[in-house]
């Protein structure tokens, strides 16, 4: 059974019906796949579908064999590493992690979860730093730890790659190093930036879909 399966998915972000080609997209634990979009807006629209921020016109998204197409974002076992990390600049690394970890839990549990993820991603030395004090790859490691701090375990990690932002390679290797059972899906607006991340058989394109 594939860890991630996307079948027959269609959506309409800008009055143009879109789909993945080829269909379906399947991804096993420990694998990396790449979805190539025409531009950043199209890439963002697809990521929003995966996270549950937008609903598709049709099709199914399954994680671990369970359909999540209509689930709320907090109920999906999908994490996100945004392009350029997406950390809140006025908060320390520890506070950025706490926003994902707390979910109304006891402070001692939150602190323990942050400490565990910091060790797992080797970012213990950054906890009191602010994002602007970190190198790009270090910020990506923090964003990855933040995604993994969620109470609901993450099975699929979506990693954004965007023109104008630093490369995403550190987040991909960090995700698989932290949990070899994850499936990693890179969503990019430029195939040439991520050509080394997956085999040709694990590349998908966002393409035109037939109009109803």
C-alpha cells in the first residue's frame, strides 16, 4: 500500500481546470517525489489542496490508505516546510516550535516534545535564536522540526521549493534522516532546481484537465 495516493484530483484555481499528470500519484515510505507547477501561484494552489486549505473539484487524496480529501487541516497527517521556512521573525526558535506543539497541552509536555524534536533535528543550539540569526539550511531544519512537533504524527512531508528562495535540499534530506518512514513530496515552480531529488519516474506535472 502506498503511503500517499492522489487519484483523479482536479481543481480550478484560476478558472482553468487543473490535474496531475500522470495519474495517479503514488508515493511509498522513504521515497521522494516532485510535483512541477508552471509558477508559484499554481504551486501554492496545489499545496493548499494537500493541506486542506482548499477543496478540489473531484478526486481523492489518501494517506496510509485512508481518504483525507475532505478532512480539516488539523486532521491530516501532512506536514509542511514552506519555502524560506516561514518562521515568525519576532519569536525565538523555541517559541516557533511551541506554536505547533502546544495544542492546549500541559507546558511540561510541550517542553519535552520541543526538546525531543530539537535533538532529533540537531537544532538544540538554535532554540534561543531568532530566525534572522540562522543560515537558510538551519531555518529549514527548524521549519521541519516545527512540522514534526504537531500532536498528530506526520506521515507525508510537503516541502515547497520556489524561485527566489533558497534551495530545499536540506529539508528533504533532513526529513528522511529524521524519519525514514516519511514520504516526501516537493512542490516546485522550477524543475531544474530540484532535478537531483528524485528519479524521472517520480516527477509529476500540473497540467490542463478536460472541462466538464
